[in-house]
């Protein structure tokens, strides 16, 4: 019989194997701060607009993980918000994006970054190639107007968010650039909106445990990211993302995107302080928060936005994304029950490599489980008899 304490040890060892190395955090902090100082220097062409650069995405949520392959790049998503002087009445989206480009290009040259800036639909990508391959995506934005903030506040209240959180989240709404917008080159009031700071606020509210705090220590460096400890929700999301990456390794186009996994996991999380219990409950509850009608997976701080819009877009039909999400979720349930069903360290390390592309030291794991761990559970787990060909896999377009 595998004890709950031993199950936690197994999961925590798995987490350690996929956590970002300390060097990556330090590199992210160094580059983030250096870029912020560049935008705010005396000679900066944008300093007068009070630029505020802040992280968004997995770094800001504390859910970043090590790339599955050593040659993959680390990525840091940033937003550059101008607090004053830039409005929709005096600048087009194209002009705002160009302001950022000019400063980033000067920064690239002065820092000796060889790779040219890469333009994405909403952002500029700055790519480093040195001892640690790293790229930063910088999204230009300005504060949303009062009417948009009010609309989102009411939408969040209608969707069930408490008034205090809805107020706080609505205030951080921003208008962003997107070259797919029909009036990208023209003055217009209907810019697309985003709210990474509001989403982070909602996420922090969801990850608060109901009991004593469980510390799963991995110090993260302020200001990128701000967490000095990880809650079970953050750890669960890290594990789910790594399992997803490995499951879809041969066909990455069909993998469930991180924002869907993060949102559904946060909604299913009930404040458990036991990571094994949290993982089990999140896996069993995620599917219940997918709406039967559009929006299927609404953005909690912009309820009309659907994170799962590609599930029903005609240009994505061949990828069968919704079907693949449920296939991945079923595979995750099977694999997690599998990996906590035995204390056989050799088998556990093999499974960590096979299902999570993670290397766990069998001697370290055996020592943590107990010297007689391998003799505790002589009965092979039921999953041993499962044919891999019968497990859910990504559909091939």
C-alpha cells in the first residue's frame, strides 16, 4: 500500500525535475530589468510616455517550466504600457507599435544582439542567443478607456466574480496592438483589449488555500517572477503542462494551449493544501468547467473572450482540438494514477522519463521514499498491463 506521504514524495520529485533552473530565473530578471532601464533612460524616445514594462503569462503566474528539449528556447512574455500621452485619438496601433520597435532596435544594437527583431501580430520578439537561448515577446499597450473598463466590470459581475475582484481586475484592462485589426493603420476607438494583470489577480485569488500554506520551495527572483513559494495549484499546472508537452511531442499543433489548462485547473482547484489531492481533484473537475456553448472556456476577466475559440474555427477544424483536449485529459488521469500506484523506484523513474520526459535520480527517490521502498509494493500496478497503443493520443490531421 502506497501511503499518501509517499505519493507526495513521488510528485514532489517529479516537480523538481521540471522546474526552471536558477540560471533561467536570474537571466530573466537581468534581461527584464535591463530592458526596463533602457526604456526609462534619459535619451529614450518613449520615457515621456511613462513606460511600464511588466511580465505576463507563466512567469507572472509562477507556472513556468523547463523546456522539454535542451535546445528549446526559454520565453518571457512582457507588456509595455504607456501611462500617458498616447491615446486612440492621437496614435494608431501601427504608430504605437513603431514607437516600441525603434527603442527595441536601438537596444538590440547597443547590446550586440545579432538576431533581428521579429514582428508578431501583437508584439515584437527580441531573441538572445548566448549561453542560455532566450526570447522576450513585448506587447505594446495603453490603458483601456473608462467605458471599456466599466463594460468588463459588469461582465465579470454577471459571470459571478465578486465586486472587489471585478473592480481591481477591470482597472488594469489595456488596449493592445494587433496588425490583423481592419483599422490597424487608422485612428479608431475599437482596439482589441487584454488584461494580463487582471488575469494574474484572478489567478492569485484562486490559488489561495483554505488551510495552512503548503510551501513547496523554489525561490523565484523578484520582479520576475514575484513568488517565493509555490502553492499546490501552481505545481499542479506545472505538472499538467509538462505532461501535455510530452503527450503531444510528435504533433505539437494539436496540444491544448497553456491558458486553457491554467484557467480550467484554477477553476477546479478547491484550495487543497495536499498536492496529491489537488492534482486528483483538478484532473477530475477540469472538464466540468467547459461550457457546452460559446464561449467554451471564457476568460475570467473578459467573459466574452473565449480561450477555446480555435476549437470551432473552420481553419482549425482538421486539428480536432476539442477532441484532442479530452484525449489528453484522459491520458493524464491514467498516467497520474499510474505513477502514484507503486514505490518501485526503477519503474517510477522509467515512467517519469516516458510520460514527462523528466529525469529523476532513482537513488535520491529511493532514499526519500525509504530504504525498503521497493519492497513495500510488490504487486505490479494495474496500469502495467495497459497497451500503449490503447492510450489516448493526439489525432493526426
